[in-house]
């Protein structure tokens, strides 16, 4: 019997099953912490560590996912000795396992805004355009994105009671410093304040040039 080929399709299936298994095994709070911790690992350049190991036996979760996806456990040295497979089959399935780990990062690494504002409800986040860059920083009042050149967008809590500035607008568009990442002086007038997300995205798009 031949091994499971290490193809992008198989790796994607296994990664999806692995994340599904973790979602079933962990509480929402545990999974959120895993994603935030993983984001911090990646910021430090550590791409090999997964914080899921801190809250469960993640290798067993991957094993369960492999079985659910391919209807058997991955081949090992004992299978080679038994004549069931070859060394190449074992190596190929090991590579598939590792490829799935790497792909799972897409679902197991929190975005920057969630790292900086872990209490910010996901449901409060509007549809952020893909080309905006998340530059959130915990010392700001709320999550922050950079859009076109010299344009930044603050996205505050949907509930006004949670906003740092009571009665303030939910969305604020500001000019940025020359480095293109930091707002200019807080005393400067914003480009736009609004509670209407459509108005914000339309305004920002006009500045895209």
C-alpha cells in the first residue's frame, strides 16, 4: 500500500481537520490564547513553536485529524518492518504532517489587532479591506489600520460605553506622519469622523489615488 502523497490538497485537508480537532478539544478562551501566543511567537521570528502544545497534546490532535482525513494513522518505522510500506512512504507522510502544521498557522495565529486588543469583540470588527495594513498598538484607544498613503483608520468599539472617549465617533480617519504608519499630532483635525462604515470606506478609497 502506497503512502499518502504530500500534495497541497492533502496538506490543506489535514490542516483543516487539525484546526477542527483543536476547536473541538479547546474552550474558546484556550483557543484565543493559543492564537494570540502564536502571533507573539511569529513576531519574534519563531515559526516552529505552536502554543497549542501548552493546553493539549497537539500531536495527538494532529494524529486524530490524520485518521479522520485519511482513515488510518500515518505510517511509521514499524510499518516498514512489517513490509506494509517503504521508508519513502514514511518520509512522505512525515512531510505531509509538517506541511499541515505550517498551513494551520493561517487559523492559529491571531491578527495584530486581536493581540493588541484581546478584549475587542470580533463581532465589532467591520469588513476591513484586504489591502489595509493592521498597525494596531495597545497604547492606542482602539484597533488601527493604515490604508492609502498618509491615511490611518481607527475602529472603535460598537458599544459607546466601551470607548475611551465617551460619546466619540466609532470610526476616525487621520493623516499619518511621513513614515506612513503613525498618526500626526493628536491635536490635528481628523480627516473624517463617522459612525457609518460605508462612508469611511468610500472616503478612504478616494484617497487611494
